[in-house]
C-alpha cells in the first residue's frame, strides 16, 4: 500500500505529512480484511507473521537474509519499516539488533508493540522511531546492514535518499532495496549508487512481483464495498485509487532486489550528484515528474 500513488501525504486536513499513512495503518489494525486480501493474492508465499503492506513474501525474506550477510549482534536498519514485521523477522532470524524508522507515528507505535512477539523479553534489541528516508537522524556508519522494501518510491528525491542511507552504512556493509521500472527502461540506480559511494553487488529479478500486485489490486476492487465499511471511506478510497492508477502499468513492470555495498572510504571517488530521479509529490505539473518507469507500489 503506497498512499502517495493516489494523493500526496502532504495534502492532509490536519497538516501532518504522515496523516494518510497513519489513517491506513490505524484502519488496518481494526480489521483483518486487508491481511486476508494480501494472503489471497500471495497464496503460500504470504508470510502471515510479518503481515507487511508491501510485496514482501517468503522468497524476498530469504533473499534479504542471504544478501545482507550480517553477523550476530550487528545493527540492522529497516528504512520505511511500516509496522515492523520485516525488520523484526530479520532481527530474530539473524540475531541482530534493529534500528528502524518510518514516516508514520501510528506505524512505528504498532511496530513497537510487536517486539515481544518476535523477540520475547529481549525487546530492547529493537528500536522504532519516526524519520524520513532523506533525513534519518542516524549517526554516520552506525548500520552493518540496511533494508528498504517498497519504500524508496515515496522519497521526494531518490538519489538524495540513497546518499543518506549510504551515510549511515558502515564501510563494507550492504543496502538491500527493492526497485521497479518499466521493462526496457534505463535504470537510474547505477548513477545514484555511484553518487552515493555504493557499488552494485547483486541484482535479483523478482518476476512474480507484478502479477502479485495485479491479483491484489483486483481483489481490492472486488471487495470495494467491504473495504469502505471496515476501513472507512478515506483509507478505502486511497487504496482503490492506487489500484486504478497502477493496474494498467503492471504488465510492463520489471521488479528487482538490488544489493548495494558501501565502499571503503579510500575507494570512494568524489562524484557530483545528479538530480536524475526526483520524484514529484502527486499533483505537481508536467515537468516536475519523477524519472519515467520507477514507481513502486507499497
């Protein structure tokens, strides 16, 4: 679920940038309908315990764990963590500490409440806070691994967000991020990674991801009245607008998992950052649009 595909999170009645995300997470907590629709769309690949509002499935969780290559006791950062399921699952599986953040205070509060389920009495191994991708507030080099699942697409400037995430990575550590673009399009991530002092280590194709979103969006449309009743009018309409906007684009979509490694300081050559992938807030005029082809449902 990515409310920015339907309306800008800045365009809210209460003036809070996170209000639309807050409304969705609060509504989802009141009903099991959204989780049931995700489970139906993913089938056996749906990780029930994680319950993410993203394309996270069992194959992706396995790839995240394998590509991070972390050691017990190290620090994992989950950027755009939502309600925390992905980061908490990885923290338990890899025996690492978790420092996660999201734009939504409602989501981070729900994530904090889920710590004991995954970590038992060791809840102090996981910390959730409110922050933005472009301004994490984290110290330089504090992370030994970083994941960003279906969240980079909501950054106002993806290049700037990548540079910020690179800053918090310890030299030699890895950032594992989902990306998407139109098939045949020239990906912007090569230039962005270089500008951020990152080198591409792996590129894993996710060929089943577009079809999963198509099944999910069609389920949302089929259950439109029930979504309105159980979630409320505003969260349901945001989801339905997303489905309407995204469905026509999915057949030409390429989804990947990109593993980037931060180079040692001595190996980084100065690179002037290019504004190659600036994502406009919805509602801006032509000319302010993001780079074509890289929009990620969440």
